[in-house]
């Protein structure tokens, strides 16, 4: 063996153990076609659905914002921003120097977020079109990644978690809100629609290089999990 390959193998041996396993995972889709309906989404209809006052996360909006522990100057990624129900309040809490990335796989949602921010004179939001496997965020560009009712739409959860991990700065946090699969917490069709229960989300996030901080019990039908990036 020549000198060059030996040096290359040595460098790889130093690098690979330090990186989250999820970065190198070869993963197939766990929910093929889960996001296909959003190709032709009716945004006005989704505004009524996502921002309906009877929706539990809307009712608990202030408590969720408090749980995010946002501070002026922070950079936040709203992953699966949808109609911007969290994006706009996030922007207000991290202003004036802070920034929010509204990340979504659907361009129509991002167009709506951009338009409503312009109408409300919100200037610290940037829209990012993601893919099924990546948030498309720059490395070490955010302090907090937030996802609400979106984790079960991750077609490639480990790859998406890896991209979130990469985008977070050292010590950055990830917050996951999703529907509970516990008996009686939600209608059966909701529980059947959700892929991962609380235990599975924690296991996958841990594998991706996150540590569970806590799980505040804020809602009847949804769990809120707070993680911290622990691997670099």
C-alpha cells in the first residue's frame, strides 16, 4: 500500500467516529408519497386548517413559544413552516437582530409566508425550499430548529435529522411537536397516520446526535420534546 492511502485512511479514522451515525445512514423512504398531496395544495384551505383556533397548538401558542426559550438575536429554523403560524411569532421574539428560516417542501406555502410577512412588515424571515431528505440550511447557521406536526411527514427522518444537526451551532436545540400515538390521546385515524411514537422519535434523535433535555406536558393530544445537539 502506498503512503497516500495510509494517510487518507488515518484521516478518515479520525473523522468518522466524531460524526453522527445518521450522516452516513443509507436510508430508504419510510413514508413514500406522504407529501405528494402538497404538490397541489390549496393554501387558503390550509390557512383555515392550520391556524384554526380550535387546534391545540394554536391554543397553546404562547406556552409553546415560552418552551422554545427564544431570545432576541437568535436564529431559528421553522422546519415544516406551512402557513407560518409559528414563523411570524418566532420572528417577533428574536427581533430585531435575530432571524427565522421558514423551511418547507412546498413552494406555495413559502410564497404565502413571504407575502404575509411583507404585509405585516416582518423583515427578519427568509424562506428556504427544502427537499425530502434535507433542510437545505447552511452548516452551523441556527440556534434552534423547531418542527410542529411535521415529524411524521419526514420521508427520510434520519437524513433530515442529520441536516438539522449539521445546521445547528454547538449546543443548539431541536424541538419536536407531534401527535401522540397513545390510546385515547387522538382519534384512531390520527394515531394511524403518525409513523413514530414518542419513544421512536427520542431513539431516532438520539441516534442522530441529540440528547433529550425534557418533555414538558403542555398538550393532551401532542407531545413536545426538547433536545440538545451533543455531537459535533
